[in-house]
C-alpha cells in the first residue's frame, strides 16, 4: 500500500503524539524513593540515573534530574515547596536519563553546572551507537550555564562539595561529586552498582577511563563511605573495589586476545566477560555487550 506525502506526515504526527502520551502515562507510574545518607545528603531513586541532593541553610544543591516528565515528582520528594528552588544542579554527564529535567529546573531558577563537554554534546545532535539512537540538540534553557574543565569546588550547606572531571570514562564529560564532610560520593555512570557498566564509546567513553577514575577515587574513600552509583543500589568501598577487579580482569583478557591478532567476532565468541555474568549481568548490559565495549575501547 502506498501513502501520499500528506498521509505520511499525518501518520508521523500521530505516532509522535501517541508516544508522548504513552511516555507521560509511563512516567506517572514512577515512584521516587528517598534514602537519607546524612543529615544533609539524600539519594533519590526513580527512573534513570540516581539523584543526590544536599539541603541546608544555604538552600538546595542537586545532582542529576532523570527524565523529562519527572520534575514534579522529584520536587515533591525533595520538598522544594518548603525549602525553595534548587539553587545549583550538577549534571554528571549528558545522557537524557540524567539531564532530561534540565529545562524544567532552569525555568524554576536553578543554575546548571557541568563539564564543558556536557554542554557541547547537549548543544549538538548526538548518536549513541549502542542504541542506534539519534538525540536532537537540547533547548537552550536546558544547557549548563556554568562549565568547568577539571574541577570546581562549592562551599555550601557546611559541605565542601568537590566536583571533578574524569576523562574518557563513561563519556568524555563525566563528573564525580564528593562530599567529604558527610562521607558521600556520587559516581555518575562511571559506576554501575552490581552490574556490567554501559560505556558510551561513541561519546568518548573508554574502559581505560572508567578503570582510571575508580582507581583514583577508591583511595580517597573509607569503609564507611556511602557511594551513590549512576545506576543500581547504594554501594560502598569494598563493593566498588570488587567491581574494579572485574573490569580489570575483562580488560586484561580482551587485550591479550587483541595482542594475539584475534578479530572482534573471535573475541566476542570467546566472551571473556561471560564468567562474571552470574554476578554482574543484572542490568541492561549483557556479558557479550560489555566484552564488545572493552574490545572497541582498546581498538580505538
């Protein structure tokens, strides 16, 4: 059956409208769960990347904002009606499950802060090759208005909040946020708790960068540190150290096969990550996909 140009436009419009309605209904079902980590730091779990917020006499400071359509639920969870606006909003990287609410929060008065590569990627059309997903540029109001290259420190709510960039890890714009006074750290998607991580090679990510970031961060933590992962349950130093061992083991085995001249298909057939599947194949990334990330990273 052939369709006219007018019919195709109408059908496309209907698909967009229906998908918008379905997405809105889907977000209505999301429940935001809040966990108190200290007297001033809280973790929020909903749909998308884990959120952290810090509250005190200076106001509200938030890390990530999940998908568009969840802003009202997040506002209710953090109690902005009683405290006021979120003064500072940090994006740990550019993916929409961490930045989808940016425009809403900016319009409410939040100052959005991120690594300079986050603003660049949000400003331009992107392709996440793993999902074969083209992402349109974000609206101007959704863009960070304050960016940094290496590190920025906030002195806020009696906290020294250290926001540090780690190059070419999950993406090329990752930030880790450390609250030394409360002994809490938000890892963004550099760390997937209890799961194989997604490494966005097409956005400048690499296995070397993920390993390097975790190796640098671990010595700054102690056994009581509460670790907020980008995805997954609240974690601790020993769990992240075990995660690091898995990453290094898979990388070493894949590198050995690459050095022997084996092709991508041959390495995927051997699948060095498979022996860790019993423990780490709990998220949306499977063992063979993680092996592929490592291979592509090493070849790049």
